[in-house]
C-alpha cells in the first residue's frame, strides 16, 4: 500500500509539472505569434506609407515617390487650361506621368511635358476631349496603353527617336489627328487605334525614309511624308 501511495504521488507531481511546462510553452508560442503578426502589420503599414500620394506644395498636383527617389505625377487638380508640367515638385525630379493621371480632365487644351519624363502611363490623358496639342520630351521612351484614347480634339503628336514602345490603343478615338510624326525608324505599329473599324483615320504619317511605320502606313491607306 505504501509503495502504491508513493507511485501515485510521483505521478501527480509529474502531471502537474508537465501541465505547467505546457502552459508556459503555449504562452511563449502565443507571444511569438503576436510578435510576428505585429511585425507583419508594421511591414504592411510601411509599404502603404511608401506608396501614399502626396499633394504638391502648390496644391495643383498629386504624386508618388518612386524607389529611385524621383516622382510620378498621379493627378492634377488645378484650373489652368494650358499646362506646362514642372520638371520638379517639392524638390523631386518628375520622371513619369502615372496611369490615369490626367484622365477625363475635359478643360485642358494643351500640355507641355518637361525633359526628364521617361514614361507616359496607361490612360494618362484618356478622355481629355479638349486637348488639342501636347509636347512630348525627347526623354520619353514608352507610351502605355490608351494613353491618349478619346482625345477627340488632338490634331498632331510628335514622337522623338527615343520612343521605342507605343502600346495598343494609344490613339484610339483621336479622330481629329491630322499628323503623326514618328522619328524612330524602328518603331513598329501595334494596334495603336489609327484604324477605326475597317477605315484608317485621316492622318498623315511623317517618318524617316525606310522607317518600319512607313510600309505599314502605305499598306493601310495612309498618306506618308518622308522627313529627315
């Protein structure tokens, strides 16, 4: 009987010790999980903060800071109809016009983009129906999808030799475009929207002799003028 009582006592003590150890382990695990969750929330908040829009000091533009320290203009809230987009805002160099930045701004009639901008984003000027002309700098290399779609008053556009990519639908609905000037002899047409249905727009294509766009333009009924 005495040996049985001792065995029972030891069993009870071992059970209590195991329970205490398990409880501490669970508590530590819970604290670790909580710490990981907190760190993940902090990391997510940091990412959200880094992509948060800022309002320029003059109040006319919104922008986001890029990883390289330049900025992309994301919106325009001013009242000017004829714009000269600044090369810098709040001390940052403007390098891009972001997706949909000026979309559906019906009051803008002309835009001059500064040297230093390298890309014009998707739908950046889409539905700017009063826009008649835009100056694209020689630093731009890409014009994204539908960048000027439905700019129904745009009469002319000139792309410098640095423009190597023009994505689909870039000029869809630009029914008033009388001239498209392309300086890059290697730039090829890729569903830009110059043909509405089966009919080409009444647009003259100006390009260097032998340019890739020349053959396409002639085959599709456009008037072509060689430039040098």
